[in-house]
C-alpha cells in the first residue's frame, strides 16, 4: 500500500493510503479515534473486483494537516481533491464508524459519487460517550436530517438483510492460503 501526501487545499496536506487495484475508485473514510489499517484481505477483495482504494486520513491524523473544528461537509472538499489528484472522474464512497457520516456527506454534496456504503455508522450516544458533543451546529442539523430517514432506511435494510445474510462472507477466501 502506498502512502501519498496530497495538497487538498492551499497549505493543507492530506495523508492518503492508496491500494491500486483497478480502474474504479473507492474512497474509504476511517473511523475514530484513529485510522485503522486497511487489511490485506480487504484490499485483495476490492482489487479482485477491479477497484483502487484510497483512504484519506482526516485532518489532524498522522501527517494530515490539523485545521481545527469544522463541519463534516468540509471533508467533502478533501474527498473531491483526492479523487481529482488520483485522476478519477467518479467513485464509490464508503465509511466505517465515524467515517460513515463523511460517506453520507459525499453522497449528499458531491455529484461524482455513484454509490455509498456506511459500515457500522457511528450514531448512538450515551452519558459516557457523546460523539456529537463538540460538533458544530450545522453538523448537528445534518444528523437530525439523517435521522428523519430512519424508518425508510430500516425498511430497506429489512428487505436487503436476508439475502445478504444468506451468503457466506468467507466464501471468497475458501481456497486462500494463510497469508490471505
């Protein structure tokens, strides 16, 4: 996996992990409190379907320039710059945990996104942990808007889940060796 330092705005660097695998692009938004490494198994799976995967590390993580608090919508500018730097016209956006909100922002605000996936999106909060505690007001309004879609999304998930769950997720690796 390559590590790129991409200038996504004047004076702002975004460290980006890149796994080249094909002529289609997936942007992978990581969770928090740190960017998890992209496993070789995941890279191999995406590559087998012709996808290159780019993981832009959020501002302040690793070698990405810290820029202070800002709405999630601002992260779409980073995504757009990374996609352009890599030379792709369109992409699929994905997010894991807290990265899910960034994938949703890409879907809402960028016109060159073809699809999006939110893996284990971060939405619950408790007295001990409130992921929205320091969020800007407009970001909180965005989450309220997303919550309004809850019943419709639940219905879609209910229809989709049985077919997905009937598949063996490890079938892709049935003949894999120990390194895979």
